[in-house]
């Protein structure tokens, strides 16, 4: 036996052993009438179905989003949709095992086809449910032996109770698929796209064509369910193209956690602090991509990753001027704008990002951060705080007043008027300066989460962009302001020189 085949057999036997060890102790003393009632209950209640047949998967209580999705797929025999769930939310278990089984339990049969990036990968995914039918003690107790020795190939198998499982790799023809008179009733596409395929747009177009021209026509009956379970982790993916082409297909988006509070969506599985530790280990952009469908960008038309220069910054008292701009946001939830405070220093004709706060919080944490930054400055160093007047209201003033009193700090924030469009302002103030190497980031901020959020927003600035822009907007304001202090006699000595700047009387 080849090493690869031996490892495959050993892996499958381990799955069998796990399933058999789960036992059916809770239900083994049922009377025939109780068994009948409980089977009927499992047909109606997916949570109970999981507890009865899949206790080895039920290490955490079923999440509401999982229950919602299962019910939606079962109730609509023509269902087509995307399980856009973050990593770790059990997409494969639910779409390759639990839901296909539940459909079979309710409808009496199911011809389930699992498609993945290769046949080998598809076989490995499909063997999870094959092992259940072969060894699950509760399934056997309720419905009898299901393994059909004459039809138990790893790529195509048929149970005695009418479940058909088939594994296909991308590109394998779906045309003419049938077992006897039966045609596929349910497809799940799982992990068809990987970090390798997203680099090939031609391959993505082929995937879309495969679904539309090969897969969908191969279903022919009342039941024609299609689910697609794949992380949406990159800017361009076949699932995004497919979704855009078919706006009537259901997209069930579930983020793994709240970026503001770090509360897990699947609370019974992931405890407080879990995702915060993930961000610290992986980096915030990678975590947001894998768990919350926010692609990690590396640069676009205007701002590219190679423009970012990391450098040991000058001493804080060696800048000609230090200015911090606050882009104000009110709500503080994971769909709101960001409170972005970007502190920049000017030395000679170059601009240095000294520190920053970029979070989807309410205003108070941003104000406290500014107070803490100001308190950290050595004697004689002043930071000029600025904010756009259009966002100023009584609630902003009240928040600032309360935090300043608590912290014993007066920020002296200057209000500025700006009527330029954000996109125009960002391009005008930043693009040429990045291209000409005039902008530097403190090397101390390389692993700083808020800095990374700011970079992701910067990379997303494109014509017609729809992403967040609070951080680059604050940068444009701060750098535009500092540029007014560049004079022909600039010495970078640390002495404050006004240049052409006239202080505003509009100071809070």
C-alpha cells in the first residue's frame, strides 16, 4: 500500500473510532414509541437532531445562525445560497454532514454531491458523512445498517436507506450524473477557492462558468439545492463574482466576532478574549480577513504597500511641528465609521507618523487616547490637535469636557473647515508625497493594530471606493496642515516656526 493510501485509511479509521465512541447511551433505553417520537422530533428540530446523532460534533451548543441556515436550506427545495461564515464557524460540518443528513432524514432520500478544489480534497471532505452512515451507533439503531458493501467507493457510495454521496473535483464533468433514475438533489461547493486560485482571474472565471454551465444544468427535479461554503477572504474571488451576477441568490454573512467588543458570534464555543488573542498572533488584517470577510489589501491604483517606509523616528522634541487630527465618529459598532486620531510630525520636508488611534469605538476612548498622548509628551513639546467643524456638536463637546476633567488635561482642539471631497483631498495631499518618499512610519508601529487598520483603509482608496476612509482622511488633514509649516529656512531644530500659518481663533 502506498504511503498516501495508508495515511488515508488510517485517517478514516480514526473517524470511525471517534464516531463509535460517541455511543448512544442517552437514547439506548428508549421504548419503540419513544424512539419513533424522538425521530419525529429530530426531523423538526435541527438542534435536537445534532444532539441525537452527532454528539461528537456538539462540543458547543448550536449557534442561532447555524440553526437559521439549516432551516432555510431544508424548507426551500430550490435553495441557492452562500454560507459566508468566518473561519472556525463549522461551515464544512454543517454543509457537508449535518444538513445533507437532515434533508435525507426529512425527505427519505438525498443525492448529495460535494465539490472541492480537487477530487482528492472532495473525497476527504465527503468521508465525514460516509463514516457517519457506516459507524454512527444512533443512525444504525434508528434506521439499521447503512453501509452497502456493493456500493461503498470513496468517490461514489449509496446507503441502504437511500442516501447517495459523490465527490467531484473542480473541472470534473457534472453532465449526466445519475445513479439509476436518480439525479443530484443537493450540491455543496466547499473550499473551491484557495490562496493560490485567487491569484488567477482566468481560473476564477472558469469557476463561475463551471457552476453556471456544468453544475446547475445537472440537477433535474423538484429538489435542486446548491450551497457554497467558502471564506470570503480576498478582494477578488469567484464567490464574489458569482454573487454579483446572481443577486437573487441568498448570501448568509456571519462574522466570527465583533471588532469593537471582541465578542464571539458563536458564544458557546469561543470565550471572551479568544479573537483578541488571534489578532495579536496573526495581525489584525489577517484576522479580519479570515474571520470577518474583510480582505487584506496590499495596495491599489493610488497607494501601494511598497510606498510605506518604516524608519526610526526623530525624537519627539526634534520635530518642527507635531499635529494630531481627529476624524470623529459617533456610533461605535462594527459597521460604523472609525474614530481616527493620527499624530504626525514634520521634520525638514518629511512627514512622520508618530502614533495613532483607529478604532470603531465611541468618542470617549479616542479623547482619552489624545489625553494620554499629550500627558506623555516631554516639557516644551506641544501637539496641535485639530478636528473638522462639520462633525462638532453638543455631544462631542460634552464628551471632550468629561474626559478632560477625568484626565486633568486640556486638549485645545482647533476646529477646521473643509469643503473638499474626501477622495480629492486624500489624493491631493497624500499620493505624490507617498510616491516621492516624503512620508515615513515609525518602526515602533510595525506590529501596531491601529496602524495596520489605517494602512488597509489607505490601500482601499480607489475611484468609486466604498470602504472606510477615516484614517487616510485624518492623514490628509494633518499632512496638509503640516505642509504649511515648510519654509525655505526650515532647520528641523525643534524650534517652533510659524511659516505661513496663521493660528485659528476657533479653538475649543
